[in-house]
C-alpha cells in the first residue's frame, strides 16, 4: 500500500498536477479544472489520500463542464470507490455515506448510481489503466 500511495502521488494524469498539502478543516481534496491541479490533504492516512486522489481524478476526467454538483459528487465518489476496490483499499464506510448524502437518500442514490454506472465504470477503468502504465514505466 505504501508503494502505491507514494507512486500514485507522483503520477500526472491528463496533465493534472497533484500536490499534497494542508487544506482547510473538513476538505480532503480539491480539483481545479482552470489550473489543472488536484490538491490532497496531507494529514489524512495514505489510504484516504489515495481514495481522495481517485475522487478528484474522477472530477478531472468527467466534470469540467458539469453544473449538477450532486451528480458530480455521486460520480466522483463512486469512481473513487471502484478504483479503490481494484487497488485493495476498502473505502466503503466513507464512500457509501458520502454518496448517500449527495444523492439525497438511499432510494435516490441507487437510481442515480444506476444512471451513472457506465460513466463511473469507464472512468475508474481509465484511472486504473493509466496507473498501471505509469507504474510499469516507473519500475
């Protein structure tokens, strides 16, 4: 896990630069489409930082022109969950609560996830494929 965490934070996906720093209380990460940057809270555990990076990368890949914040957060956290599962990181406790919060409740969340499932899966696959290529080159 430490190798993945260290490696993933030096990775540059779609020209987004990743920085780990201290963010305001309650903020785990930020994605700026204009600056093409992703910021991750340094005080979090390595697993939480990887999960947050996957969340912000999903925003980077899907949401540059998205006006529906609820949908964007649902897709970003779901993409992070799928990515983390593939990396062996259990983010379910955090991710399920986050998705339910943004989706407006369990029944609404399920309907919205079904609607976005293909976008979520394709984005997670892109992140994982490009991470595999990066890690292969780095070793």
